[in-house]
């Protein structure tokens, strides 16, 4: 073969090689078909309506408000023959606080201070207050608190006398038998009368730190869901007013029983504790996507198929809205319309 023929053959082979390579590269660079899993999904047109209980809980700061120093006053004359007062100590309702002429004097907290002697047939708020405390102390059944002083109340008082080291005594309950306490437990006692001293009605046996009068929420949150509310502090729950005040005696008594909490709050005036403000009764609420809400100015609604439903917007977070349906007689829809299928722009009653 001639040299020229060899060159032509070599050139031809190179051309074929280049053409083949170009074909392979072209095949490799051709547009790839999308995997079936990456195919865009059809646009969603509805979303489920998910039921959830709702109590509109808010964390709040709570201040404890106490009264001024309270004198613990004796109501009888004689010689102080014994005293349970210890400086800086405490005294509880239903316990022996002193003896005058060796007669027991009982510390007793009542919502209404005893202002008279009580005999069978007496009625009034002071009788009701006495019965309520006797029931709290376990000497009287709660269903017998009726504001009428009869055998059951008289017997409960006699049991209390015996419990503190006295005798049954008379059927009459005498005011002089007691020293009124402003709370079920009082602390920070400062003793005023000494054993052996002559005392008279109105004399202070001791002074005590002020009683817990109420709880106050520092700042009541705005836009609360309407309804009766409770406040929970240190595991104790009680009713709270619209202005954020708790003055229910039973609730305050439970709070006051936490002596460490009360002492800490007294040590640093103005200190607050954290509480939970919530609806007294949970309401039926639902979550839907925020995009399902039609805002028509003064009212909001959702669309379910071709029907609109008025809703109360209770809150929103992370793309979801919490709603309730004011028409409690109607059944909530199972789904709401969203996306391009949402055609309503106004809420019709």
C-alpha cells in the first residue's frame, strides 16, 4: 500500500472515531426524563378540619397582696396563765393559743369574725362562717353548713373544745372562747402579752404578719377568648375576675398554706410568681390551614364545598389557625376549601 493510501485510511479512521465519540457524548447529554416521584403533585383543594380542646391558656405574672400587721385580740379578762405565742412563729386555726384563768382560748379563723355569743336558733353570716370553718377543720359535715345554729353546730364546737384540751362546755358558743385569726394560718408572730400578766377584752395577745387578701395579675393579656376564667398558681386553681383579681377565700387559704411561698414573697416586696390564666371550661376548637380563613373585615369564615361557615379566630401558629364555630347547633365540616378552589371572598351570615 502506498504512503498516501495509508494517510487517507488513518484520517478516515480518526473521523469515524470522532463521530462515534460525539454520538456517545450527545447521548449522555440529552435531557433526562423526570423520575415519576418528582412529577409535580396536583394542587391541594381541601384540608381536614382537626378537632382539639382549647382553654386559651396564658402565662401571667401574679402579685400577692397582704393586709397590714394584724393584732390577735383576747376577748376576756383575767390572768394569762399560758400562751402558745413564740416570737417569729405561727399559729393555726383550731389550735390552743392561750389560757386565761386556765380556761382554753382557741385560735379560729372565720370569714366573718364572731361578734356575739351564739345559742340554738341563732342565724346569720357569722353562724355560716363558724360552720364553714368547723367543716374545714373536720368537725362538721359540709352539707350541714346552713347558717342555722343548732345541735350539729353546738356538738362540733364541743368536739373542738375537747380537741384542744378543754371540756365539752355549754351548748352556747361564747365569743370570749376564741381569738380571731385573719387567715387559717398566721405567721411572723410578735408576742405582746406575757404569762402572768392581767389581760382584758381588746388586749393584743400577739401581732401577726398581714393575711393574704388577694392575688392580682400584673398585666391581663389582651384579646382573651370570652368566658369565665381560672388562675393557677403553684398547683392551686381558683376563679379570677375579668380584671385579674383572685379573692375567693378557699383559694387564698390554699395559697396561704404554702408558707415557703408566702415567706419568699414577703421577703422581697413586689416580687411576682408565674401563673396560668385559662378558661374555666374548655371549648370545642379546630385547626385549619391559615390559608383557609376568609377575612371579611369584621368577621371571618371558612368555605366547605359551596358553603361558608362563620368562625371565631382564636389564634394561629406555624401556618395553622385555631377556630371555633359560633353556631354550636351546627356540625363542623370535615374539610375546608383551600388554594385555587377557594372562591369566596366574603362571609355571608
